C-alpha cells in the first residue's frame, strides 16, 4: 500500500516553476505517494531497496510481485522518506522524474531529440561500449539510449538543486556534478556535454519555464 498525499498540492509545488510540464501532468492525472512498510518489504524482495522513488506511468502494470499501485494515473511513489520529507529534495526529485513523461509533449520531444543528435565522439563511443554490455536482447542503440542514457544526462543538466545541496550527499547526481564541472580527472574538469548539447539544454530550460 502507499499513502496518497496528492491532495497536499505536492505536484503543483514541485512543477510550479516549470509550467510547460502541465501539458502532461496535472492534479487529476497524477499523484504523489509514499510507500508504507509493507510496500517497502515488497520492494526489497524484488531487489529495489536502494531506490529513492519510482514514477509509474498510467499504462505501467509493474510485476505480479510489485504491481503499479495506481493503474491509470501517473504516480510519483517515494520509497525514501528522508528525501520526501525534505521539501527541496522532494520537489527536485518529482521535477526530474517528470522529464521521463515529458516525451509525450511534442515540442519537448523535438528539443530532446536535438540534444540527442549532438554527442561528442568520445562520449558516443563510451555509450556504445555500455550498449554492448547492457542492452536488452534485440534492443537497438537508439532504443537503449532512449531508455537509459539521454534522460540521465538531461536530468543532470536540469537538476535545480544548488551546489551546496549536491555536495551535502543527500541527493547523489553524478551527471549534475559533471555538468557543473565538479568532477576532475588528471587535474581537469570532466565535461561529457558538447557545446550544441549545452545550447539545447538552455532551450529546454526556457521551454519548461514558459507558460502554456
């Protein structure tokens, strides 16, 4: 079971600075919930005890051992109560996970695809090596990137938390640190983002903050 706390305007608070997200999410089709102890035990049994949260899509069924708690709705289900109880971390978590659903918005999807066509050669080679090791059977490289790579990079670039919040260790986001030049190798900051990708990210930020 999960406790539905959607009536407390948590979704609206998390997305209020990103009005374009209301094209996909609203208080009628989305909710926020916190897993109770019984639900957390089920999560542990399927190997997900370290997860902070899960965003369920309306058509997600889940598995027999861990089903979607609210079929027919988006559900931002929190498993880590410390993250949920911290307003800044909660709002950032919801906003960043909402990016997965924004692919349903045609305009955002175009901007996302532009970002996805501008990889550095070195980064794309690294992604291809991961694809060989981690892809599902019959999964193409574009499908693998769409499932695991692109949103991770975008989440890091769009993470609204401050440098101080990131350095606190309460919310670990390696891609956010990379985007901000906080990770070094051989004395130099590691930057996996191309200039064109950074330009795309600025356009995405502007779009997300534009009233519909």
